[in-house]
C-alpha cells in the first residue's frame, strides 16, 4: 500500500490549539491502528469491530456526547469531527473514514437530539466506547432520495410494540451495525406525517442482514441489505414522536452533507499531494514529467479549485457550529466538494498513467471511491433542486 505524502501544512484560522492537539492524537492512532492493516481490510470488505472499540478508547467517538454518558462533552463543536475526516483522507484510509464519520457525524445526532433519558443511558455509553456501532437505514430497493416514498412499515400492536416489514439497501455499517436508525411508515396512508424512526437492535427477532455488497470502490466499508420480516420492535425503541420521522431525517441532512463535503475536499487534497510526489519522481524522455507544462498546469488547476472549495467548506462548517447553515448552503457544499473530488481524482489518475489504474496506488482507490459521493447523501441532481428552490425558481 502506498503512503500519502502530506503536503505543506496550512494552519487554517478555523482551528484552535485544542483541535490541532486532537489532530495529532488521531493522526498517531491512524498510523498505528489503521494504516498498517487497511490493505487487508480492503480485501476483506470490512473493518474489524475491534477498531471501533480502539477508536472509542482513545476518545475519537461521540465527542459531542456529554461526559455523564461517556463522551468528551465538546458540545456542538463539529470541528473535531472535521479533523477526523481530514486525517482519514490524508492517510488514504477512506473506507475506514466513511464508517467512523457515519457513526459520529450522521448517526449520533439522532441519539443526542431525539432520545429520551432512558434511551440515552442505554445507548450513548456504547456509542462512545465503540461497542455499539451505528448505521442509518433510509434507502430502499425502490426508494433513494425520495424519503417520503419509503415503504417499510411498522404497525403498532395492542401491547405497544411495532411489527416491522420491509427491506433496506446500500446501508453503510450494515454488517457491523448494532443500532440501526430505521425509517418506517407507521401510517402508510400518510406520505410525510406517517413516517417514524426506530432503533432496531442487532438481536431483534425478524431482523436479518443480507450479503455484504460488492462495490466499485470503498471496499473496506461494509455495505449491506437489511430485511425486516415481522420484526418485533419494542415501544421503547421508538425515537422521538411517532409520525415525526420525516422532520427528523430532514433536520439532520445538512450535517450529513457537510460531512460528505469535508471528505470530498479532503480526498481531493490527498490525491493532489500524492500526484505531486509522483510527477517529480516519474521520468519520461529523460526528465521528470513535472517538467512538462501541461502537467504543471493540470496540477495548478487542481490547487486553485481545491483552495476555493476548501474556503467555502470552512465557511459552511463555521455556520454549522453557529446553527445558521441553511439546507441550500449545505447542498451547495456537498455538490461542489463531491464534483471537485471527481474531477481532481480523475486528473490525478491520468497523470499517473497506467499506474493510476492499479489499486496498489492510492489515487486508483481514491478514483473508485469518489464516484459514489455524487450519489449518496442525496444525489447531486437533488442538491441542485434544493439550491434552485432556495432561489425561488423551484
């Protein structure tokens, strides 16, 4: 496995000393616990559960969780999450990064915002120490970005429990997951108000996992089909209020899209640094290929684009912390960062020549991993619709 060569360190005004100390600690964790094993995990198609426990033991899970539930109690400061994503990209371990950022960035807010006290005591300590891995199950075989079109049903029984029937697909952490945030219709007649959120636990009767799906990229990230065949979900696993699921899902999408954007620009930066090193070393016609103007200009284009998108991502990250980030801004951020990720990784593969198409080279994996980012978290076409509606033309 090739190792990413870090580029020049640009101390961004976004971060303070505590954040940079956290960065150094997490960077050491990756170097010791993740990078040496990542190539094997790519072959295995899954990250061992023990790695989540190791991350939790070192304070890299559930940073926003209050201390009384086992977290670090950093409040709404998402910058710690951003550092984890950035460092995973820089280390070339995107598959691991997606699993841990999903756990921290996407799933955790549901538990913090909508759990009652009993649920918090039951689940938050395990989320923080890595013994309870989380996943979110929205996408269905016939339903992608249209959340209101979810068909999985959860019908309330006389004893207050729910019987769930349906299927989900493309679920990240689907094999490893212990707590599955599951969207289901409690009133199938209602398109929006009939949707509710449940926490389906690993040992729930009637809940089964399908195969670990074989993907074009992100091979170490387990992605599964989930099946609910008369799954009996207790009443105490309803999250928040019945019928409020659509509101809950939508309210958390801005942070999810910011997480994807952070990884997008982070991968673009890592691919650029890897390629700069390569073109300085690769010889053609008696000189390094960096001596060719066309090569230098391709790299210059990448540098300029990354700097521009990074500045926008940083601004949106500040707005997220201030709770002023709008859905339209988050959609713009996700759109721009993932499109950038695709363009930059494609150019970097081209500059590597045939070697760029080999999985042993980091840029090859980055290129394959990048494609799905324009699809998940809401397809980029949906991002454009959200932005257009904000303009008053939708």
